[in-house]
C-alpha cells in the first residue's frame, strides 16, 4: 500500500500548487467583486458550513462502502468547482463555485482513513504529517505563482491555472487501489463513539482549539493589503513561506509525542497572531507566516491522536465527527473575524491570542493524568490486503 500513498502524495503535491495559488487571494477577489468585510466573513463562514454538512456522511460511507470512491468523487468535484470559479463574472456565481468546492473538504475523512489503514507497521502520526507535507510542499510554489498571475493577468486567470493542475492531479489519484472494508468488532469498547469518553472529550476541546487558531487567518490577506500596504506578490510570498513552515513543522512535530506536538502547534499560532498585531515590517510578517505552519501540524496530530482512541471499524466516522468540529469552527470564526476587523483590524489577533491561551489550558487539563499517547504503530490494522 505504500505505492498508493506515494501516488496520493504526488497528486496532493500538484493539488497543493493549484489550491494555494488561489486560496490566499479569495478574500481579495471577493472584495473586488463587491463584498465588504462583513460579507466576506459571512461567505467564508458559509464555506465552512457547507463542509460541516459533508464530513459525517463521508465518514460513515467510507467505513461501510470503502474510502477510494469518496476520494475519487472529491477530486472530480473539486476540479469542476474550480472551473466554475474560473468562469464566474459575478459575485453570486463565484460564491456558488466556492461553496461547491468547499463540499470537497469531506475528502479529508476518507483520505486520513485510507492513510491510517495503509500504514501497516509504520506510525500513523508520521505518515499523516508526511502526506500533509507533500501537499504543502506544492503549496510553497502556488502562492508565488498565484500572486504573479493575479498581478499580470487578473484573478480569473489564477483559477484557470488551478483548474488545469487539478485535472492532472485527478488523473493520478484515479490510479490508487481499493482497500478492504473492516468489519466492526463487538468486543471492542471503542466501537461506540458516544460512549468513548476519551474521544468525545477530545473532539469537544478540538472544536474550541480550532476556532481559536483559525480566527486570525481568513481576513489576514485583507489586513496585510489594507493596513500593511502589501502587494499581491508579497502576500503570495507570505503564503509560500507559510507552506514551508507547514512542511517543516509537520516533519518536526510528527516525531514528538502526539499530544506535545499538538500543544506546540497551538502555541505557534498564538505567536503568529501576536506578531501580526505588534510587528508591521515585512521580515516579521515572513516569520509570522512560517510559524503559522503549526496550525496544519496541530490538525494532523489531532487526527493521529484520535486514531489511538477508536477502533478501525469506525475510524472513518470518528474522523468525520472530528472534521465536522473543524468545519464548524471554520463556519463560526470568519463572521466573528469580519465583525472584529470592522471594529478594529487588529482586534481579531488580540481575541485569538486570549482564546488560544484558554484552549491550551483546556487541552493540558484534558491530557493531564492520561498516559502518554502511544505510537499508532501499536494500533491494530486490517490484516487483509487488497
């Protein structure tokens, strides 16, 4: 199955180039199409709401019918939605494309399940961070290209460029092989998620943590352009540096104890918020966006931790509920960010720092007294091979 993970990594690398080429500039394009900060926050929040509705069904279906069909569907829908955004001339049409694209976030659930099931004797935590690093290695190049294309040819051309890359990525992902569906084990107490206190407590804390970490992010491009006078090229460079930080922090934190790495990732986002609030020079902005890589690393490590709390037969559903918490945070935090930005642009950073401090305490209290999270090498994996 390592062959399939290599194909997935290559496909994700290409997808990372395309998605990161437009993702950082979406709020700016929305502004150009006529949306004010409050509407931008609401639109991005709706993006998270659309994703929220997809994760649990995706987890259930991947447990019952297999992961590969859902992975294929997400890639194809993402390609088509990006084509719609590339053709959009008005704000409503573009928002429809955004919302359709947001539905493809359900791929995180079957994809993480696919990686975990294919891990064999390898650490799930390390494999998840490595595959995440492949996407973000592509995302190093994407914002640079997106910024240059946007300045030379306009925003629409960025989406056309991304759609072309997504077609290639989709062709590659269609080559991965099917995995067997694991039957539930009645004797495994981790099968009933609602009675699994270790799991339920963690995803509750995970919702709070993700909300706090994401709050300062969605309107930062607007803050950097409007309050710090950065160009599109410079903003693209910042997002490329962010991708470098994601790759390196994924690789580094993936070698630590899962819970320790997860906490360090949250602290890194708090430092990001503090730097953007208090430092205006471009070098400090580069440092801030490099450190922001802790956000993605924390999310990967949260998934790895969840894998230690559940059985293989309901892994997809467990990941689906966790990703629903993520999507719910992505739905709730942007409108608050838009409101705070409208009141005072730096306030979203201040509020985020306070919330991160609170959620760190919550997570430390949750982890205290628990046994150090074991390497997922010890978690049983399916014995059959496709």
